[in-house]
C-alpha cells in the first residue's frame, strides 16, 4: 500500500508538487466504480481542484517568464519552453503565459483564482480582455466581468462581453470607427489607419484571398524568433517585419538566379532571374577560380544558385 504523508504548512513547494503528482496519478489509475451521479460530483470537485492547480502553475510560469530563465536555457520564449517540456500546443502555452503576465495587475481576479473561487476559464478570459489595455481600463473591465461571472454567466458570455469592452474603448479612443470600405462588398482589399494623439496608429483591414496569400508568402516566413533573447510575441514580430519590409530593411529574402556553369568559370554569359531579366556575369566567377557548386556534376549547363 502506498501512502502520502506531508506537512502542508511546512513542506517546500517541491514536496507539495510530488504529493500532488502521486495523488492524481493514483486517481487516474482507479477504475470507474462509482455511480454516474457520484462521478459527476467527483468531476466537479476535481475540476475545481485542478483550477487551483492552474493558479499555482500560473504563479510558477510567471516567475520563469519575468526572470527570463527559459531564454537562459536556450528557448526563444517562455511559450517555447512550455511547448517543449509540457507538450502544450501553441494556443494553450500562449494562454498560460498571458495569464501569468496579467494576474499581477488583476488583484481581485488573482485572489479569487488562487482561492478556488474563480474557475480557470473566467480568469483566462478576463486576462485576455485586459491584455493591451491601460491599468485604469483593465481595473474597470475586471470589475464588470467579475460581476458577470458572479451572475453565473458562462465563460463564453464573459468573453463576448470582453470583446464588447474592447470595442467601446476603441471607439472612445477614436480607433474603433469602421472604415468606409467595410460597408461595401468584400471584393477588394482595404486598410484603414487611425492616428492617436501621441502619434502612434491603429490599423484595421481586410485582404482578398490572393493578397492574403501574398502577405503570407512575403511576411510570415520572416516572423520567426531571431534567437534565444527574442521575447516578442508573434504579433509584435509581424509588425516589426512589416515595417522592415516597407523600409527595405529586411535581409532574409531569397533571390534565385539561373546561370550556366561556364559563367562561373569566367564566361560572359549572363544569368537570369525567374522572370527572364538578365543579370551581368561580373562577380559570379573568373578564369582563375571556379567556385564549387553542388549541381556542377549533374547539371553542367543550367545551375541554380541562391
């Protein structure tokens, strides 16, 4: 017979985690011998306990995230560490990182969440709503959404209310006015820019399938993290990439030039871009040196170099 004996008041966090792991492992291995009604009640109790566990997990993730510990271990972000070592999908990892970052400024939500009075779904929804809101707006949103939760509105209803709050704030700040094109049929791409008082801007738009595909082909490949110290989220990397492309500051584009092997050996035959544009042979090679090319033995007259 296995048993778990632990001093809840004096045990360090490591021992508490080991005890929780042993208990849930034993529970998962138990056969379903309870009645359906009993299982329903047990599932409700266990769900509430797991929500408190999510609060504990959020606290630990917050320490890792604020300290940058994941990057010191070679991960590009805290989310990347969660995906690798906890097997989380990108959405789940991002949700937990966002929650850990927002809880410190949501005092009431944090307290109720930790005490088991607020389910994880509500806490995560409120955190998502206040992300990118200033502190005053975040506090007002917290109060309103917690009131809806106390009225037993579903997490989905709270999420919809959160979206409405962000729309109202955008309208108040002059960033929520729909562009005139939105009233027309969606046949052409459009982009609306609204400037704020400090000189920054909000963008809202819609792309046709063809333009969206071009955006994905040009922008998305350049949005990968640049290294272990890159703590930007995907939206921030996308914005930086777009500005870099617009200012011709990107250096990660690929150019394909088709040339003949003789050109590499010094001949005056020009190379060609995919559209047929000729490229002068100067710089490809000279008669004194022949650069190695992986295709030289199999395609001596038509070589692609990138």
